[in-house]
């Protein structure tokens, strides 16, 4: 999964290198190739469909791009979230948007979602810290296969959706399991349970 380099590269060098095809991120100056599983992609597609429905239903000025980058505050990292909800009116203030499909401002990102894979520490540690520091208002970690550590999803481990909401500059956690209805600040009328999201990994209709 990792492509080791002799020395870390800058975000600007990463943008120059990044090919059009494939999913690549920059973690502290190191290029990482993302290789999601089929189950992961089913969950991702389900969430995009449901959130896009809400965007249309409420007529929000939001959009969910395919592969946009989020440039971290440390300027040595850039991520392609599994689901990135953009506040489209603010994109005119993003200097890297038109050329590189990259956003840098929390005002452009009301919600970001990461779906947990085997590299679960990236979501619970690395990206958690970066998204919080950026000031992104809402961050979901969707752990449909219960891969994360017990400190995050309980003991015994069970599928969990962890939603972090920014309060006075720090993330506050609420978790959802089973038939819990997901509570989102960004989509306050969302009618979706945690189990419906988890079932998407099996290809089952909600």
C-alpha cells in the first residue's frame, strides 16, 4: 500500500506527480496508494446516494465530488475523503480548486466521511487530528466491519458510526449502532440508521 520515498515530498510536488487515475494521498510527505475493498465501495456509494438525496431534497448549495483533495494544515498531507461534502459557494475562495480540485478551508467542508479499512489508525488518529485542526464542523468515521481499536468502538467490538462535531475548536463524539438513527448537524433531517449503512456492505437494500 505504501510507496516509500527517499525523503518526504511537499504538497506541491505531490500535486505535480499525482496521476489522473488512481486514489493517492499524501501522509506527512509520504505518498500512499488507497486500495479500497468492494465492501468499502458499496458503503461509500450508499452514503453518497443518501446524502445527495438530502442535498436535493432540502435544496442545499452542497456538492459531493468524486476525488477532491483536502490539504491539511501541516502542508505535508493531503487526503481524498471517502465522502466529501462541499459548500460550493465558498469554492471561489479556494486558490487550488480550479487547477487541482483541492480545498484548504473549513468553510468549504461542512462534512467529511471516512470509511474504515485495515489502516484504521489513519482515520481515528491521523485524519481525526488534521480535520479537527482545520476546523471541519463534522467528521464521520464509519466502521462497518468493526476494525478499529476497542478504545474507539467498545469491547466486544461492534460496527459503529462515530460522529465528531466541532464544539469550541474540539471534536465532541456521539456514536451510533444497530437501529440508532444517525444524528447529523449538517443533515438534521437525515432519516437513516446505522444498520442501514452497515447492510450496504452486503449489497442489501435499505
